[in-house]
């Protein structure tokens, strides 16, 4: 059976606009993914905890408040602490080009600027999750048990 | 990368039984995506301890909000709680938007709570078969309670009662009169009825109607069906609801019904699994899609009929089955 791609869309921090996040969530659903939406004003801790319990492939954060330079690194850190670095972190919002580059250097897999067409996000997720599951699959087979989840 | 194969490794099993959240999550994914039942066979001996509560009712009735407050109440007594919240899969894309967590943010960081959102996927005829399997994983992981929230009810979800010891049906004044709830079969599966959004108009009238409708059933069943009023968003009536759940549990114990009902449910599950397996086998191995396609033209032109074709094919299968014995 096909393993469905699972994504969590989080809105950390204080800004109260989740229109963008909802548009992306709906687009991912329409692309056949299972999207967990957590609502406004989430803490980094609760997003990471939810990502683990929901066993998602990807975390997508939408940040409009300007706090991106603290929030993204914090989430990366928490993932590391929980030994869940295999969950891909991505996101977007109102974020200057320069900051996007910095964040990608720090380990956010990809930043999407404002106005990115949702199709681009869908394609990127499909590609990257598939690449990831291929990696773990071959690893698993090497680890003697032939079974895998996909 | 910690993405180890968790099919049946002893180490992972130990962690699962201890309630390691990452392992619980990965195990649920594994049973959700795999038709192989090895994992379930391995964990089954460790299940049967958790008490299962089903929360069902029409879309938007306040199921998630109630799960949130019920869980908080149960946490006060130091219980471990597993929650499964099901939302519908889009029949068009196969994707799903799972939003029940939005109402459960109070629980997000509780050590003793595990929440999993599930999509209904293509399940016909009821609560996703995989939901039952996921509940089994939570049971094995040492939860005292497993709470299952169904998707907004249609006819298909009545078998929530097949998994749960206590089924709570949530109605709201807006969901119409009691006749509508009866038509949907909701009231037949209820052990406890809650009219939520007690702050809205029409609540007391609905409760009156329900009380009337239930008088008859009360006498037959030996269990007095409580009809309660709650305001989930204001945490009102929750104390009473949780104590009604406790009473129902005590009633099941005392009357010996808990064991009887659980045996009945296991029986149903076995039947269901046999049917699943046979259906899959038929689809993959026996029924030749190409041959059917050739015939369909004749059926369309009324030269053959579906009834004869089906009964011929079925007869063939049954014959070959008895010959083999
Ligand atoms: N006024 C009022 N609103 C409530 C009450 N309980 C829940 N709500 C609101 O009703 C809406 C739906 O609540 P949910 O808990 O998401 O309902 P649900 O039954 O889980 O919905 P689905 O899972 O989508 O079927 C939310 O906006 C809640 O805040 C209540 O007692 N009174
Ligand atoms: Mg809900």
C-alpha cells in the first residue's frame, strides 16, 4: 500500500493570521496528502511534540510575525533533542530573502517566499519525501529485515 | 536517523510497552500502511487493559472540544490517555485535512497524553479498520483510557460501538429534533447521550424529547441512559459526564457485561478480518477483471445479466473450494 505523505502545518508565535497556512494546507490535501493542522498560537515545543505523535514526514511553519530567526532554529534544536531530525523542516511567510538563506544554511530544508505558488510547494514535498523514504528503505533492507513501511 | 525498522524488534516492543511516544507513533504508521499483521499479532497479548470510550455525533457538535475536557478531567486522576481523532479523507484527492488537534491544544504537552489524528481513508462500512488497529497499539502502550473521536457521523460510523466499551453520542440543539438522531441510528449505539452547546437555544427542548424517547429503552436494557447537558467550551457539565462514564463502566463490570460484550466484539472483529482477507484475495487472484470487461458490453446491451454472471462466478469459486478439501 502507498504510504500517504503526512505533513503538519504549524503557526507558532503570536501573529493571528492563518489564511496563508490554511491555503497551503488545503492545497496539500488536494494533492493527496494528510495534513495535520494545529491552529494558531502554538509553541515550538507543542508543534514538535505533535509532529512526533503524528509521525509526519514534514513540518511546515508559517510565520508572519518576524520571529522567524528565533523560531526556526528553536524547532531544529528541539527535533535534534528528540532525535527526530529525520523530520524535514520547511516553511515560509513574510521573510526577507537574506534570512531565508541563513535559515537554509542552519538546517531548514527549504524556505518558501511570499507568493510561492502552492503547486511548487506540492512538487517540492513530493520529491523530497520520496527521496527520504528511498534512503530509509535501502537502509532497512540492509538491516536484514525485508519489511518496510512504504 | 532513528528510522529503525520497528516491525517486531524486541527492543522496540519493550519501548512500545513502556509508552515511548516516538515508537507508538511509528508503530501506528506501520499498522496503518501495511497489510501485514505481524506487528498486531505481536502486541495483541499485551492489550485488553485500556478502557475504550467512543465519542461520536454530527459534524461540529463539539466532539473534539469535549475530548479535550474529558481528557483533562481523567488526567486529574493520573491516568494515561491515548486519543485517536478521525477526520474524513477527501474522496477526490485521497488527501485529508486533520483539524481535531486545534481543539486539544491544552493536551499537547501533557506527558500522559498521546494524540493521533487519522484520516478515514477508503474504509467502507464503518470506522476505518485501521482505527481499530491503532487503538490496539495505544492499548498495548499502557494507556488507561483510549478515546476515539469519529468523523461527523453518517450511517457508516455506527460501529464505533464495536470498539468502545462506552459510547457517548453528542448532539446539539442545531442537529434538529430527536427523530433525526433516531433515523441515523445514533441513539441505538449510545450508552450516554450528551446535548452539547447547552448555552444555545433549544437545548432543553431536545433533552426533553430525548428523555421521552429513551424511557422505553431504559426498561429493556437495565442501564439507565443518562442524558446530559454540557457546555464544552466553558467546561460545564464535564464532571457529570465523566462520572456517568464511570457509572457505565461500573455497571458493565457488575453485570458481567464487560466480558460478554468484549467477547462479542472480538468475534465481530474476526469475522471482519476474514472478510477483508477474502475480499482482497478475490480481487487479486480470483476475479479476472479482463474477462469481466469483455462481458460488460453484452450486459450493457442486455444480452447477459449481472445476476447470472455473479452467481456463475461465485459457484465456480465455491466448487473449487470444496473440491480441494
Ligand atoms: N457555543 C458553544 N460552542 C461550542 C461548544 N462546544 C464546542 N463549541 C464550538 O463548536 C465548534 C466545533 O467544535 P469541535 O469540537 O471542533 O466539533 P467536532 O464535533 O469535533 O467537529 P468535527 O470533528 O469537525 O465533526 C468550535 O468552534 C467549538 O468552539 C459549546 O458548548 N458551546
Ligand atoms: Mg473534531
